[in-house]
């Protein structure tokens, strides 16, 4: 079964184009180094919940959009190899100099796939 890295973050609406530009660099780099799939989604129907929600999780404000993304790998081991190569890639280092989001509010984690259809 595959292994998935998942991410939730908030991006200021006026920085969404800069974030998209970052993803246009990052996605191909991850795939070049072994990722099977790379997906970035901007929240469209993401209500602020009473107790929990995507916006609450990242303390999103009215002028921000929630980003939900994931990267699919063949396995946890393949993910570790891919991520090491990506972090050493100068294209990623250059693109991360001026991050268009607050990294302190980034939620991320690695997930073992338990079912896939």
C-alpha cells in the first residue's frame, strides 16, 4: 500500500498566486525525485466549525484560504528517500526563501494507507 504525506495550512488570499507559483516548482520536483502523486487544493466549501474544522486547525482568518494537500509515495521508505532528495534540491531551497504562508500554522503528518479503491 502507498504512504501519504498530508498537509493543511492557511494562505493569505493576496498571496495565493505566490503559493501557486511555489507549488508549480515543488510538485514537479517531488515527482522527479520519486513521489507518485502531488496534489494541492484551495478550500472552497470549508466552514469554520463550532469545535473543529480545517480553518480552526490552522487558525485561518477571513482573509485567508485553507490549503489541503497531499503527496503519495510507494512506501514509507520511498517517502524518506524522496524527501531527502527534495530537501537537498536547490530548486526547493530557492523557492522557500520567501514562504507565502506562516509555517508555524502548518499541520503535517505521514499516513500509512489502510484502504484504497
